[in-house]
C-alpha cells in the first residue's frame, strides 16, 4: 500500500495548516466496557487520514481512560503519582494501537513518548516532532506530559503550543459544547462559540482549567466536535459541520 506522506500545502478552503487532535481513551471503547474496539480505532484513523490528505499537518494525543484512569486509581487508595504513571502507560498502548491502524491505511506515523521507552517508540523531542509533521507524518504524543498530576487535556494543550499548532481539536461523544450533558438533559443547548474565560466561569468542563488557560495564553483556538460523526474532522477543517469554537471572541 502506498504511504501517505509529503509536504503538500493545505487544499483550498482549509482553515488550519497544523493541528492537534485530542481524543479520549473512552472514545475508542465503542460499546465495550473496557479496552479498545478495533472498529472504532479504524474509524478514527480514517478520519485522521482524510485530513492528512487535505494537506493538513496532524498530531494526536489520546487519553488512557479506557484502560486505566489515574484519578480513579487514587480514589481507590493507590498513591496518586503511581496511579498517574500507570495511566500514562495506558496512553502509550492506545497510541501504538492508533499507529498500527494508521499505518495499515498507508499513513506514515510516529509515536513519541514523554516517558522514554526506546524499544517501542521515540522519546519526545520537540524539533524532531515538528520535522515529522513537516514531512506529512502523523505524530502521536503519548505518556501525557511525563509528570503526574497533569491530565492528557493539559498534555494536548502543551504539545499544541510547543508544535505551534493553529488549532487544538477535541473529538468528543457529542457535536460541541452544551449547557448540560445532552445525553441526560433533553433541552440542553449547544454553543456555537465561547470565550476561554466564559468556559472557566461557567465550569463547562470541556477540558480542565489548566488546558484552557494554556490554550488561551498561546492564542490557540479549541474546536470541539463529535469524533463519531463520519467526516466531521475534515468538515471542521473546512469550517463546515457542527462544532463549538473556543477562543477570545465571544460575539
């Protein structure tokens, strides 16, 4: 199979040249109670491939909640730092699974881990990661920030800032940010646009506060959309489809 790589320019109508996509580990479970659903992983990989083919440089951060969540581990009596390190290892497993799915589709991919494990992936090196993206490779950042007490949301905002990304996208279970959980509250309303400070003030829990603050400081817009809607990732790149954008402007 021919591999998708190169330094092509974004197609006409593409809003962003370089982006980071954050996907939760739970989003990869499908209807399972635990672990990975290969069909869902392949579907997400197809979404990424479609955007790469538009000429966009893409990187990913994948959570580990489908395998282990540090906060829950700490709540059950485990030391928080140890629980978080286990969660970081879970993100490496998810990253390698996504790498496998992408490369079966011909998309050249690199996994970089904040916790060095040279036998299975590259260590995180900022300049190398940027070079990979410039060559059209998908870079999957694993093991969070490499430090306990920080979520993968914060890791996503950090890596997006370090990579000089034009936008941070969060693929969720729903098509944007709502006033309440639309799966539980029928009349919940979807926001088309929000300000960073508005998200924090209303405690909308799109991402944790440190991730929102870092994106604000780096002037990186956050776009929230449904990762389960076919073609949604590519549509957002073209300013179409349903999504919520979070930036400085709220009008």
